[in-house]
C-alpha cells in the first residue's frame, strides 16, 4: 500500500520531500521540493513571507523575487551558486536589457541554463522566477 502524500513532508516513498521554509502562500503549492539531489523552487515574485504582493519598479521586484529564491535555497542548505536552471518571467519586454544586467549580479559563469518568457504575467507583478538547484556531492576524502 502506498504511503499517503503529506503537504509538509512530500512523498518520501517516491523519492521527494518538501523543503521547509518560512515563505508561504495562500495558493496550493510548496515553495520548494527536493528529489534525488535536485531542489525545485516554485515561482517567486515580489511577495512577503505570507505571499502578499509587494509592488515596486522592475528592479525592486526582481531583487525581492531573487531574495525569496535565495532564502528558500538557504532553507535547503544551498545558494544561488548551486542553481543549474532558471526560468524567468518578465512582464514587459522593454525590461529585458535591465533584466540581463541585474541577472549578472546574481549568477556567474558557468551560467545556469535559462529560459526567459515575456508578456505573460498579470499586471499585478513585473517579474517572477523559478529555479532548479543541485546538491553538490559530498567529498569523501
């Protein structure tokens, strides 16, 4: 018989678990889950710890969104240097140059794989990001 899924634990029988974090949402998703050494962080926008939108200009919203990602990764014992995949959502394509400039403040070579999608967010937010990070192998030496 299969073990039931738990919103706090995940489905350990199938190899994944929820990453405990202080960031929550009123929507039905986990901020992050870990499976087989990978940590999948759900889309993070410019929100407070309860999921309430904090509006600002594009740079403020992007920085707050990445700060949320950084905090969630920290809950898993990881940081932005462990990120191997980024998907970003930019409301206004006119912000792409600014996005690319700010992106370089957070990510460096070797760059994670990346997809950037524009013109897809509601007017309520200007930026959203989700990432996949990988746990580094433990050295046995």
